[in-house]
């Protein structure tokens, strides 16, 4: 498990590619590229806004911070085993 701070969509995409390369996959009767490892990807986006429109984020300026969180989860071996 690791945590990374990123500043651009390209950096997010590069981390997603890196994670995908580390995942284990195998063929099953239901899926040619079935995941054999769990994947949890959590994206936390923070937006900081100065409450004074004319200030440029000075240290003593009141600020508003908004936070959004997105959880993406892929569970390994979630195929219906009874069907296979």
C-alpha cells in the first residue's frame, strides 16, 4: 500500500498504470484476464479558496477548503465460481 500526492491528471494516470502493472491476472472459464489480486484506489481532491478575492493565498488570509473522496475497488476472484 502506498500514498502519493499528485498535482495533475497525468500524474494520476501514471500511478493507475503503475498499479495495473503490479496486479496479478489469470485466465478463468468466465474471464480471460480475471484479477487475482484486490485493487483499492482512493482519490482525494482538495480545493483551497481564499475568502478574500483580492488576496493571493497569503498565510494570514482566511481560506475555505473543500474535500471530495472517490473510492474505486476491484475485488479479486469475484466471478461466480458455481457457474464455472
